[in-house]
C-alpha cells in the first residue's frame, strides 16, 4: 500500500520502507536507532529495510519483559549475541555457494534474488524485466562493483517496458547556446576531455572597479578578456579532444568556436555523470587549460546523441565506457558503467 508523506518541503508517495524511514522526523533516541538500522541496511544490502525495523522492534519488545522480570541488561545482550551466532551458523548451512556454479546458474540465482526484492515495489508486475536488467547492469561493473557506477535517468513519454540499459555512461541534454546544433553528434573512437573550468565571458561584479586615465585603456582591458578565453579555447582545440565536457558553464562564444572545429561540447554536466565518465573512459578532470596532454584524455569506442521520448537529446558514451552516450572499448577497460533509462508517466 502506498503512503502519502508531507514534510513541508514536498510530498512523497511511496511504499518503500527505506524512503518512509528517511522522511520521518524522529526525536526519541531509541526510535532514532531504528532509523539508523534501516539506513545501514539500505546502504549495505539495498533491501529488507522494513524487515530489520520490525525485527528489531520485536527484539526490544521481548527484552522489555526480561527487564521487568529483573534480568540485567548484560545478560539479555549476551543471550541475543548467542542467538545471533546460532542464526548466522544456520544461514551459512543453508547458503548456496556460487563459486562452483556455471555463469548461467549464477545469473539465474541473481535474477531470482533481484525478483524477490522487487516483489514489494511499484514495478512488481515487471519484476522479471527489471531483475534481468539489474543483473546485467551489475555484471558490467566488473571487479570494482561500485554501485555509484550505476546511474538512472528518468524519461517521460513511453511505457515502463521501454526502459533500457545502456552499457556505458549517459547524461541528459545540458543547457546549450547557439551553435550547439552545428556540432557533430556522433564520434567513433572519441577523445574526451573533462573540465572543471568555465569557458565564457563573464560580466564584472557590481563592486568591481577599474580606474583608467586614458579612454584607450578601456579597449585594452576588453581585448585582454577576449585574449584570455581565446587562449583557453586554442589550447583545448590543440589537445586533440573532439568531445569536451565541463562541470561549469560553456558559453556561446566557446560553443560556436568548438562547432567551427567539429568538436562537441557540453557544459553544466552533473558531478555524478562527470565522475562516471571519468571512471569509464580513463580521463582526468582538468581545472585549467594549461598543460593538457594526451595522457589526461579519455577514450571511448562511440559517442553519440540520441532523442529519447519527449526529452531533449541524451548523450551516451559506449564500450570502454555508452545517452549524451559513451561506447568504451570492452577489453582491457579500466572500469565500466551502466545506465538505466526509465520510461513512463509514473517513475
């Protein structure tokens, strides 16, 4: 059953135990412990958040009876620890060892586990579809198994089963200026430059003051501003990169400059997307245009922009990394990422 939660900053409709626990404004110290238990379960396992709260509540309820009967707390704790050890031992006896199983058997078992976790979720009717997608996404991560390497983008305009898995990195269309449409939208064996650098002319702050004695000096100040940004753009173009992504803004001047040289650029890329791109392509984020060498550039087999539903295009990078999207060379890749694009009116 879905719950409607109103916390002053917004309204949430959910049946997920972890979300409900996060939204509760709890002051009581014992209740806070239950919230912390739920958060720890969600971080470590990702499922069973409601179950651990119910189980912990029952254990506390039973402990109350022992305390009322005069049993001291250390004895109760000792008993619970013995029970915990017995339970863990029994679970180990029941556990299925996947080390000697074939890849097909391992995949089948992981899908069953994923389906179990989806039974209580809104997508329970499509649990097999999403379970297989989840297993495929985690499989792409390799030995790193960093959950932060899996991203989710929400797109309206299709059905739930239109959801797709991108074996790489994707990010939504960023804000762009005139000239963006003239840039190439597809690259094979792309060289990627990641920046934490602003590439636009900025107006001086209100409290800035420049004193000049000759009107001709004003033009020299303007020329200096233009020379600075053109120097940055020239250095970036000479680096050999044909895809430039920045966490900060890329202005209209830089956008048109890159378009004239068949370079794709996108500014204001989200930090999480930039970090996944870094992991997947092997690029290093640069904070200056000086000293850019080929060693700090990332690479991917395919970079392209696609239209997804009613959204503006998404870019993707595939194969050593892939909506903007990256295709990263699969063999010998340092790290891979996975993105799920969720479709539907309610996601």
